[in-house]
């Protein structure tokens, strides 16, 4: 059923006149008459009693009028809600973020809340692997993870940060006093690293394999402060990305950056390469660009949809 014809019918009943309805709608009287005839044909019954210059609804016309008012109000509300969504004055966004990345987003969340207070924002924590799976399956629209993602994942990637990895050891570490270490310097070290469900650990293992060796693993933990505590106790060498390193108490310990040629801690947003990004998701990415800085490299495996 043509909503425009329904609007013409409602206006005609409201004014009890084709002429007055046409004036209110800024169309010709013949247009109003034609649309109402079309509506009557679809209904299969007369809707108006035409009496000279006046028009009164039939019994079926009264039903059409009452329901028509409801339909037109629903359409008005729909248009308003669509406009508010496009203007970021309503909506919801859920972003998947690994625990080790979430500390980067405190200023982002603050700015997003300031700019878009009407968007209901939820941050869903999970490991990088879990977030990638949720985004790939469509359960999450947008997520953040440690890069790179698998080439066959079907995910578009937009990097937003690249940070060095720090090596933390006891005061008497063989490399104490150095500011930078090559990956090979860890060949004989006993490492303290995150558990295997962390993307950083997978990256480290691959980097060591590419370098032709596999160092010993002293212990693994999902708690970064515990890794540093074990390093302080002389149990091994901890590896932490710089944003976490800056929050740890390392005074008195040996610390050095892992050489850039060894490995970087790279983080980025992911979404389905062939998927649609909501207005809220695009606004989140814009805020991240403004707060964290735009990526030096463009989006990988698919650009941000227009």
C-alpha cells in the first residue's frame, strides 16, 4: 500500500474536502482524487462518500483513517529515529578490546563520551584471538587486536599504534646498561612471557622461529605485574610492550628496548572486510584517529567503507 496515497486519504478525511486536502498537501485536487481512487482499488471497497464539495469516510474508510493515522505516525517516528542515528544522537556500539590494549583507550572513551553522550558504548574484553573470532563471525561489529591478523581472516585492518617491546631483567643481567637489544641477545635467556592465548606471545614465538632459535620459557602468566615481579626475583627476563612497561615499577631492574628490527607491538582496529560500519562505529574510529593519532599506513585488506 502506497504510504503517500494513505497520507492523501487521511488529509482528505481530516479536512472533509478534496480541495482543502490538496491545499494542505500543496498538490492539485486531481492528484488527491487519483491517489485515493488507487487506495480504494487496493482496498477493494469505497473509502469515501463524495457529496458535492465534501467527503465523508465510509465504515471501511473510518477503519482506514484510524489505522492510517497510526501508520503515518510510525513512519514519522522511523524517519526521526533514522535522522537521530545518522546525527549520532541515538544508537549503540560494542567494541571488542583485549585486556592488554584497554589501557590505551581511556582517553578515547572519555572523548567519545564527550562528543556522543547519547550513544550507548560497551567495551567487551577478550583475548585478541577471541575478539578476532567475534568480529569475523559478525557478533561484534568492531574490535581491536594485536597485528597482524591472518591473511585469510576476511578482516579489514586499520593500525592505530606501533610500540617497542621492552626487555626487563634483574639488576645483574648480562646486558645491564644497554638501551637496546637485538632479538638474538635473548637466545640463551629464560623468558617470562604472557600465556599462549595472547597475540603478543604468538608473535614472539614466530619472531624467534624466524630468527632461527627457540629460547627457553621460564614461566608464563596473564598478569603483567607478576611477570615483572618474577624478573625482579631473578627468575628470568620479562617482555612487555611499552605502554604496559610505563605503568610498571622497574626501578633497580635492567631494562632495554628490543630492537625495532626484532619485533614491534602493533595494534589496530578490525572489522569485516565486506561488512557495513555503523555511524557509531565510524565515529569511534574518527575519535581514535584524533586522540591516538592517524595511522602512518592506510587501512589494510579493505578500506573504510564510504
